[in-house]
């Protein structure tokens, strides 16, 4: 597959590790209002030429491009940690303070 697209990546001002990928040039107002409200103020992170073959940290170029084609955007949410990992990190943090 030789699909490629210029995309803009924005991070959320409300949620850590939450990003939205859109076709470069798409305006914020073109996205669904519920998404805009939940996402918060978009902070531009980068523009890139994305190909289907490109591997990203948590997904693939193919998945991002497909979502942009079908929905007009790709939303990347933080990975959920298992509760025992969260509890472990909290315990370790208490010991070092």
C-alpha cells in the first residue's frame, strides 16, 4: 500500500498522553463538538508525512490513515495501566519521599 498523507498532530491540554491526528489543514471546528469539548485546547505538536508502512509508538501509519479517511481524525489515548502497576508505583513513590 503506497498511501501517504500530510497530517498534523495535536496534544490535549486536558489529558496526558492524548493526541489527535488530522489531515493537515483541517480546522478544529470541523471536528465533532463532543470530541473538541473532551479533548480541550489543542496544542500543535508536529506535522508529518505519514505513510501506511510507518510504525508509530502505539499504532501504525495504516491505522491512523484509515481512521482519518473514515472519521476525519485519529484519537490516541493513554495506555491503561493495570491497577497493580498503579498501586506499585504509588507504593514506590511513598518510599522515596
